[in-house]
C-alpha cells in the first residue's frame, strides 16, 4: 500500500487521508473527482496563499485501505461531515470536482449548518428517469488481487499520462509524476477508482432522490464549466444544474475537464469571490454565533 503523506483518520466508520494548510477562515475544502487523489489540487493550494485549506482522499486512495465495497452517496456525505466537524470547521467553502459535485450538493442539503458556499468545478450532472442497479464490487476485488504485489510503475505512468492528456491541456513535462505514479500502481487505489466509477450512476440517482427530501437551502453556489470538456450540450446541462441550485454559472475558456491542471487561476479566482459570501451565509434554522466581547 502506498504511504500516506498526511493524516489518516476514521470518519463515520471510513478511513480518510487528509492534509490541512493553516490560514484564514472560511476554510476551503477541496474534493477530488472520481478516482482522483488530492495531489491534483497542488497548483490550486499553492495559489491560495494565507487561506485555510483542507483536502482529503476518499477510502482506498492515497494510503488507506479500500473498504471492499462500492461507495454509496450517504456514506460519502457522512464521512465528509465527520471530517469537517473533526477539524472544527464552520461555514466551509466546498470546492468539488466532477463526481464530487454529488457529494458537495448532498452535504449542503442535509447539513447546511456545515456549509457556507459551494464551487462546482466541471461538476457531474445527471438526470435519471429510472433507478440504476446497485453495482457489485466483484470487478474491483478481482482487480485488486491481480495487481497486488505487481510492479506496475510503467503501466501506471502511461495510464496517468493518457488520462491527463485526454482530460487536460497540461503538458506532460510540467506534471509531477512521482507521487501519482505510486498511487495509481497501488492495488487499493486502483480498486477504489474502479468501484467509484461503477457506483457513479447509483450515487447520481441517490442524489436525485435526496433532492425531493431536502430542499436546497440557498447556499451561495458557483458553477465553473470547462469550455473544452465536451460540446455545447454539456454547457447546457451545467446551466440547467445552475438554475436548480440558484447558482452563478461561468464557462472557463482554455480548460478541459481537469480544470485544476489547466486553469488553477480560474478556480482560485472563484474561491476568493465566493469566500466573502460563504462567510456571511447562515443556514435556515441555524442561529449565527454571537459576536465576542469587543
């Protein structure tokens, strides 16, 4: 198993690998897309000078064991909420990439007391008409057994480069390969990445059902859509989600899906713009903290 670079803590029954940079409030919580590691946010973290930043890897990625089953939306939300509470964060600004948009929206709906704002970075958007099946973790288990103990440095490096080329404008020569190669040759990381991909539809469906039970609490929200990620239909789908969440919508030029690699400046600009709103938001039914003696 790859060695963790940060802390590992059990949160709501699941091990999370996390790192925190001290700074001013409100804190920014960086949420990885499907199968991605926190290292993808490196440029964003470096540009957020003086800002408190919490980033984390879901179970199986970055130095924790894969739990052995396909992740469900409810457990992703519960473990994230537990981590935010553990770190004593209030009014977090959630910055969620791709599939993590499901988790960010769900947390804002069920625990608005923890959330001050949301930035979705080319976030996943789905509109299902029927429930998908529950994914079996068999494929992920078999993959973990096959790769466990094998030397996959070369294969992992090629897979990482191919995936980054397909989803990013970033030049390979400018990308740090060492830590990411270690992660993606690891049996637990590969199994979890596979399990997350297979659970995508079910998590999207669970979010749709959750929307009916938990109205949107009016959390300040901004959607960043990668102009080069797909065709015009993708931008239209993102605009539809923005209307649902009463959010501002910005199309980011010169970016594919991995916007944190292509346009970290655009993400950081959005974070700075949203932090003031996040600091002012109070969830319905939650009493704001009284000011201390002045």
